[in-house]
């Protein structure tokens, strides 16, 4: 298995532009997570999908952020309009959501810079 | 999700010395997971602890879950330069999503 695949690896955009981050989870995993990592705030959970359904989006900063999972093999995180404070590394992770939950497999992340 | 506090934030050790990072919660945890993130990399799952007082070993790494399931530790014996990175504990909430601790950044001096 190729693991969790994220694209792009790096994204530099101007403030006000729309940014779309993409994620392909591991086949067979039924849970998908979007995290954001910054020096100041560490690893923050943004949104969690189970069987393609959003379960917890309480970590989504504001209405500028939206996430979708149209099928079991693809998810997007969109920021519109982007702001400099959105600069961070965005990770997608997937797992098999058993009880207790299995370990997460993280993608390599997207380093977003908003100038 | 569950809140977990991790200490220390930073640790510098000489190669060959031991290292320990601690994870604490004010509430009882159902389970705890540990991850390692190399500089510039992504978190990689190391292990999960579920039972009270559980101890698991992976080569030079020893993981413990407290008897009250409110704390956990990761101990590395005789550190090597390959151990460099940030070690995170993480606990799951009611909906199974993980909340990560702030991490301990380990530097190993050759």
C-alpha cells in the first residue's frame, strides 16, 4: 500500500485566494482526519469523517474552511479566502475505526504558506 | 476530546543517555497512543496502550500506562542519533478522534 497520499506537498498562495488540499486514505480505512500543525498550537484536529460522513467538525476554525469526502478514497480541505494565519502544515490521516481505535497513518502533509 | 499534558517540552541528551517523556491527564483515559515525528516529517504511530498498568517494549523503547489510566510514559534506553524527533502522546475522545499532546522534542548530541 502506498500509504496516505496528500497533494500538493507545498502550496504558496496569496491572501484571498482559494486553496484546495487533497487526500487519498489507505484503502479499507473507514476513518479520515484532517489535522493542522503549527509551532504555536501543535497538532489540532480540524475535522473527522467516519464512513465518509463528517462526525466532528468542531475544530474547523471558521466558515472559510470546508471539507468534503465524496467517496471512501478521496477527501478535500478547502480554504476560501485564505489568510496569512492559515499558514501551517496540514496533515490527513486515516485509520480503521475500531474500539479502541487503531493507530493513525498520516500522510506526508501539505505545507501551506499564505503571503 | 481528552486533554493530555506532556512534559518536558524539550530534552537534549548525549548519545547513549536515557530519555523519558511523560503524558498526564486529569481524567481517566480509555487508551493512549504514542507517535514519533522526525524533523520535517509526519507523525508515525508507535504503539497503543489500553490496559491499566500495561507495559510494552519495542527494542530500546518502553511504554507504560499508569494504574489509574491517567498517565503514561515513554522511556528510551541508550539513545541514538536516530531517536531524534518529537514524541507525541495522544488520547481518544468519545467519538474516537485523537487529541495530541504538545510533544517532547528530543535532541541527541553525538
